[in-house]
C-alpha cells in the first residue's frame, strides 16, 4: 500500500483528501485488470469511464481556473494504478486547457461539457518535426483569408492523434517574428485537408500520430484568444500541466517502491530476507527519500499556483525536472531488486520502466527545464 501520509500536509485541503479517497476506491475497482491489447480502444473506454465517474470534471473549467492540486492528486493516483489511465485523464486537461483559460464563452459551452463528461477526446497539437522544445520556431501557418484561416503544415508526436475529436493547435499567423507570431486554434478532424500521416509506436504504447494540414479552412471563430497570443497561451497551459507530469512520475515511483518492498520482504537470500542486506536497505532509503522530496516540490508548485500566483514557471520546472529524473532512478532500483524478474516482459516494474522514460522528454525535456530554472534564478539578481 502506497504511503498516504503526504495527504496530511498543509498544501492540501479536506476536499483534496476526499478526492484522493474516492479516486483510490474507484481505481482499485476499475483499473487493476485493464485490457491494453488495443491502445486506441482502451483509451476511448478510459475517457468514457473517467467521465462517467465524474473525475474529468477537474480537467476543464468554464470559470477559467483549474485546481492544480486536484489535477496532481488524480494523475499521481491513476499513474500508480495504470499508466494509460493517467495518460487518458491528462490529455483531457492538456487538450482543453487553452479553452478553459482563454476560450470564448461559445467555445467553452460547445466543448467543455463534452470533454469533461468523457464524450469527446481532446489533443494538444504543438510539436512539429523541426521544432520540439523550440516552440517559437514553429513553421505551420494559419493564413487569414477573409472569413476563415487556412492551415498548412505538420504536427508530430501528438498525443491522442488519430482518435481525438478536438485539437488545440498552434500555428504561425505572422503578427511578429518568433514567439509573438503564433496563434491558437480549435480544429476538428473532419475539416477538409486534415490527414493522419503516421501513427507512432513507442516503448510504452500510447495513441500518438503525425498530422498534416493541407489548405484546411477553419472558421474565424476557431481562434482561441487573440491573434499572436498563441505562445503565451501554450506556455500558460504548460505552466499548469508540467506540475501534473511530475505528479504522474511520482505515482510511477510510488508503485515501484511498493513493488520493491514486497519483493525484499518476501524474497530470501542465503537463508535470510532480502531486506536484511545493508545495500538493499540503502536502495530503499534512497527511493523513499526521492519520493518524499519529489512530492514536496510537486505540491509546493501546485499550492503556489492555486494560491493565486500568475505563473509558477520556476516551481513547475523544478518539480518536473526532479520528479521525472528521480522516478527513473527509483524504478531502476526496483528493477534491480527484482533481479531477472525485473526485466521479464509484462511484470509491473518492467512496465513502469518503459512508462517513465517519456516523461523526461514531453512537455519540456529535462535539459530544457534546467535552462528554465537557471534563467528564472538569474532573473532574481540581474
């Protein structure tokens, strides 16, 4: 059983503790024996089930605010039980974050009831073949053509690509060079000229795709916010959801520690329990320390944002960098403690080993987070 003492920390309120308890009960009843043989089908079922259970209500906000602590608690709990469940929940929030924060009343009224009830799947289309972390270098265009915008270009590594009902997409409208010339749009896959070019396979299967847009005409009402505000919109959304990526990593790490504790207390070596070995105790200590330190950084960032901070760029970057990198180490130790069983295909720690790696890359790679933290720190004295 994963440690729950962090729920008593002052970062969290009684409503968060109640949410964690409700979700834990639901997850134990619904996530322990999921069929992942068809990833697309599994994701669709998970979105529907999470919506029916009411947990997707936390992914969108008609009022324009999102409770980051709730998002983190949900992602941590889901990741501890099932990585694909965490993914399915997270994308409903990331995909509609721009609508919640910057959308018009009409956009919110059309899409948030559908995504929050699990009746529509959302996606966040930012990355391009030549501009991953360098968002300001995006080359996809949205040309103003009277009563419409015309989209041309490609997006890649798009989560839920190929199964989403609505995409939040970023394209260059040219108000200024670089970051100031991007805008955000809502695009549905039924628009003429939309094409799924390739489905991308990864070591931990998720629905991912490369998308192509060729002379796609979308209504002016598809614009989110104002022309040229796309970079600010994207960064504001990531500012919230980076902390939740860290929370997912924390969930993976907690599960790895649980598996390791079970292994070392039930496995004998040389006539004594495995946990009697001092080196094993050292690994367990390191794992517990990394998990608690990650949790403190995550809920510090989430609490700071929920307390009214306009941005938590530094706090979220620290949480994501430390939590994802250290979760990788925690899981690696769990694999090591399992010996040969740790690399047996299909075991829990083997699946965790594959799940964690992508979190150190998406929504800002670890190296990018270091640059962000350094710049934010230097700004305090320059």
